[in-house]
């Protein structure tokens, strides 16, 4: 199949040659290849300013990132065959890392599958298509996944805001086989069920797996507060790791039903307390009631979704962590997490230091955590590194 050419301006190929995968609209020689001539979701041959082919790209001509590199080999456009190959390469890493089939199988650009995310729950797959190209190839995506993994069910969870920028409608539908409302998984030896149809994102957040595993030495025999708990990824594991008592706070009654479900699944119901409500309000009420906790986990949704949210988002992170610190015992542990890609780890660290000093507490940074290796970072694309998790010890100022 013959593909149209997308021509870059002079020297605009430097980032790509250095390893980046994205092409911006202001890098295109529109006199030679006007962006209006490309359909969203189409594929094209990317050329340097002199006409030398650089690879095949997926087109999003209406966006600032107008194209993403699919392959540096112009003989391999994205089709079922290349999808099968890339998925097999991705699978080989996950099978090396994990002894059970519960993980993120495909992580977009980092697995050279831009616009495709696949989470695996045993023989159930939850798929997110975030680009027009992947949407156009959705039948090929299904066929490739069936060939590589032979699942019993595939769910398209295509309800994210990322689709809006591509001009794609949002929908959730079963793409193959049968998908139950709740699916089983296991993480760090703890059993869970995730609500893949109605839950957040794909129903579960595998990205904090390693950080949750590191809770174990800190929570044994301790009283734990889990803020923005969702269905208990942190809280239920804290209880399983030996916490004496765990309080989970979330604004969603549906999520807290999931906490209770997962606590019961592991025989931990007697250790768990659920509080429905806004986390900031709950912190105020707990402070007024003079409650104290040995370990507090703050893992909120992204407060900084865009760069213009930076100032307000940083203020929200500071308010959250400072209020949490007020509830910590004299020798308390705070696990402060962020999934805001626009908040650098050093900035989160400074927020924690400033908050501790404002409360006249000494702070020790014990551990730094990132996303698990089933969410590999592309070293040329900072946006693929988004998870931060800082484990700190708060002591009296004496």
C-alpha cells in the first residue's frame, strides 16, 4: 500500500534522530505537505527536509502533536502483523517480571504502540484506544490480542478525555467474548476484584504495585489512613501486611463498596473502616476529633492535568499533605503520591519539606518510588514518567 509523505522543515529531524517519537505541527513543511491533506488516523511516510524517509507515522493533523512515529522502517506500516509483533515483545517483558498474568501489557509510546493501553486481568483484557489510528485499527487490535493471548473477553474502555482531542466519541463496549462487571486480580499476594465496566480508567491502577509492596515494613501493627482509597489498593494491602486498623476515605460510595468487597475477599473486614466524603473535609473532621494515625497514604487523582493548572495544583498538594501531617503520630510515616505528570518529583519533595517545617516537624525522606516496570518510561519522552511516591518519616522538632 502506497502512503503519502509528510515532510519536515530543515533540522526538524534532530529530536527524532535522538530518539523522540513525536512530531509537532510547527515542524512540518506545510508548503510541501499541508496538514489539511491528511485524515486523522491515517498513516504516512515521514521525510526529512531533503526527502530522506525517516519512518512511518500515525497522523493527528488537527493537534499540536500532529504525528507519532510508529516504525523507523518504512516497509512496516501498522497493521495486524506489526501489532502482533509489538504485543509479543511487550508480553515477553511482563512474563519476565511477573509470575501471574495481572499487569499492564501495553503502555502506549513506551511499547511503541502510541494510543494503545492494555491492562491484563488473567484472561480478561481491558483496552483503551486514545488515537484515531488505533480506533481505525480496532478490529486488527482485537485480532492481534486474540492471537497473542487467547483471552476469554476483551473490553473497550474508551471513555477517557484523551479521545476528545482526536475527535473520537467516548464509549464502553465488550469487543470480544464476555466480560463480567468485576474481574479478579492478585497484587503482592493480595486478592482483589476490579470493576472494569464502571470503575476508574481500566478498573485498576497497576502503576503503584511496587510502591504498595513497600508498605509492608511500615504498617505492621500500625493504624493506617488511606485517602482517595478507590477500591482499596493501598488500604487493603496495608491490612494484609499486618496493620492493626485501616480507615479508607473516598468520595465514591461505589468505590468504598469495592473496599469492603476486597477486604472480605482477604478475610480483613474487621480491620477496615470506610468513610464516604471529600478527603479534605474528612481530614478536618478527623483533626477536630483528635484522631491520630501511624501511617497516612495520600494518593489523589491528578491535581495538575495541564500546565495551566500548575499553581492551583501545587497548592492542593501542599494543603493535602499538610493536613495529613497534622494527623500523624509523633513518629509517623507519610506516603505521598502523585500521578500528575506536570509535577516533578523535586517539587513534590519541596512541598513536603515546606509543609513539615510549617508544622514545626522534622522530616526524613526514606524512599522514592516510581511506576512499575510494566509502565516503562521512554527516556526521550518525559510524559511517560508520571508516578511519584515519596515515603517520609515525620518527627517532633526536638
